[in-house]
């Protein structure tokens, strides 16, 4: 109560100052406070909410390190709609943690709901740029599993795209945590859509009611309408 009256807690966010023993300066940041029960959206970043072009190595590098970040049309409006319905957000990516400030600014600039951001930790060296695709393959899955373990009583919807292996990563999470993963949404990229062969393999033994494909964000606006009683 005291923290809320002082303004240190605003909604689900706690304002904190972090100080290092080796530095005199401190950093002001926010910590997300979540109720034990509720709805969480775990969202991929690249080609789900931000245009990256991961299927084209040259385009991916240029969109990541050289060009201003651009949003996927309609996703901010969709996420704002879900946020108003009470959903909390967690953004996950295999991008390096060094891009945190840029990605956080991107989310603010284009109106994505505030949420936790989970990135891959590694040292970015010049020669690693040649191996960006290989580097990107790890990290995202473990971050998702950590979120599911940390919030065992919350219901999760996993949102990604068909460009990388979001479907495979999310399907594994759904098999390990069937009572927590309420649904999976995959945005179809024209240059690399999920075809019937891959779909059958990826979602084998996962009920069809638990996953959906979409091209236009408007197609999945109703996601949370019946979430209190049944998945998707």
C-alpha cells in the first residue's frame, strides 16, 4: 500500500534503482509484478511484431543493425486489445541482449504493451555476424520454459511466425506444460509458410483447437474471448 501511494508501484510495475558495488552510479528500471493467476502472452519479436526478414540473411542483418526498426502492421493494435482484456506480455527473441535498448524503444514507439523482454546472452564479435542464423537457434525455448515454470498457475498463449522454428519450440512447450499452454498462434510468412507436411509433424498429438495460423492480425482478435472457459 505504501509503495502504491508513493507511486513506486504503478499497476503491475515496481520502480526500482539498481546499484553496483563497483560503480557509484545507479540505474532506474521497472520490475513487472504478476498475480499468480491470469493470462500471459508470450510473443516472439522478429517477424512477429517487428519486420526482420530472417529468411534472408542479408535482409536480416540490414534490418537488425543498419535500418530503423519497422513494425508488423496491425500487431500493436491487436496486442493493445488483448492488454485491455487483462493479458500480461512477455517478449522473447534469440536476438542478442545488446539490442535490448533498441527493442524496448521500438516497443514504446509503436505502442506495444509494456512487458518483460527476454533476449539471448552472448558476446557479439565481428566474426559472429557470419553465424547469426546459427546463434539465433538457441535461447528462446529455454526462456519460454523458465516463464512457464515461474508462473505455474497462469494461462499462456504463445505467438510467433513461420519464418524460424517458433512452431516447433511452442509445440514442445505445449507437450511439456499442457495445462498451462492454452493456445499457439503462428503468423504465416508468404516467403516461408507452414505447409501441410510441416504442420502434421509439428503439431502431432496436440489438439487442433490449441493452435491456429493467421496472416492478418484481425483473424485472431477473438483469442481471449472464451479463455476463461476453454483454450482458443
